[in-house]
C-alpha cells in the first residue's frame, strides 16, 4: 500500500508543479516540491520502506524507491541544477546528464484513490499520536499502550493492514479495545475511529501539570496583548493591512494552542 500511495503523491505533485510553471509561479512550484520531497518522501516513505527492504516486497520496494528518487531529482533540477546533476551521476548508471532527461509524463490513472485515503489516514493517526505525546512530554523512546474506543470497518481495515508501521513510527506497544477512554487518558481522534493513551504511571503528573500551567499562563498574556492591539481602533485603522492580518493570525494560532494546552491540563487533572 505505501508504494501505491507514494506513486499517487508523485503524480499529484507533478500536476501541481506543471501548473505552477505554466503560470510562472516558481514559488508555488518550489513549495509543492518541498512539501513532496521533504514532507512525503523523506518524512514518510523512507520510514515506511525500511522494514520492507528485507521481506517479500523487497524487490518492489527498491524499484519504487529508485523511481521516486529519480522523479524527485528531475523535478528539482530546474531549481537545483548543480546538486541534482551531481546526485544523478552518483546514484545509478545513467545514459546521460539529468539536464537531458525527459520531463515526467505521468497519467492520473496511476493514482490509487483507496491507497491514498488509507495512507493519509495512517500518517494522520501517527502525527496525532506523536503530537499528543509531545504535548504532555511523554519520553520519545517510551512505547505506550493504546486503547481503541471506536473503529468503523474502514478504520479497522486500515489499522490491520498497517499495524506494524503505525506501532513502529508512533512508538506504540499494543492495542486494546474498550467502550470508553480510561480516566485521564489522552484522546486521539481519527476518521472513523477514536483512540486513547492512558497516562497514569507514564509521566510525573504533578510536574507536567505545573509545566503546562506555566506555559498556559505565558500564552494567555500573549493572547491578552494581541487582543488589546486588535481591539484598539487606532491600531486597526493606522497599521498596514498585512500587519493587522498577521496579528489576527497570531491571535488565532495562540488561541488554538491555548485550547490544546487547557485540554491536556484537564486530562491530567482527572488523574490527580
């Protein structure tokens, strides 16, 4: 499934890059490539592929990885000509320079919608678990148990087919089922599912509550300052529009962060 997913991501990125270049939006082309090469290939596919290099899918995985890396280099070449030319020469037996390589022509039929949806569910769940762990300072290397309180058929299938990947990348030891989340657990929402990570005995509750409260107090002061600026008619009327927009965006981001910290604090308060 990861192979079909990364092929689909490559096809979609090519379409985005082609559209950006045709409209002379080189910034958008560069942004699309950064999100793909760093955010999809490096962040996810390399990690997904590692355990597959020595199994039944080793040949297919190696071929897919080689193809994806070639597409990355070709698409990046107009913006990074010297680095990609050097990499092209040192990563395989080539018939010529990368500057002479054909620009990719990939059909949208290569996009496997089911694979894309499933792997996006997997990456979303792993991200959510990592974020929740970081929010309450769970040690990075510590493997945790996770509780599923709800899973529809699609979520169940996605979990079963990708359980090894999820457990390895999210540092999960085991999955159990329950009708409700344990008291004081971190809740992890996912499409068609809901999970929880019990925290009792995992972290120092009192220490973590104190840290969260200190961070929350500091954040509330920043929110108060931003609200004061935005509620000041003189600031809104005289400041450049981009400055006002930036202040509003900062306020929204800090309010979202405060809400997450408050939710984390409340979950810890349930324990003690």
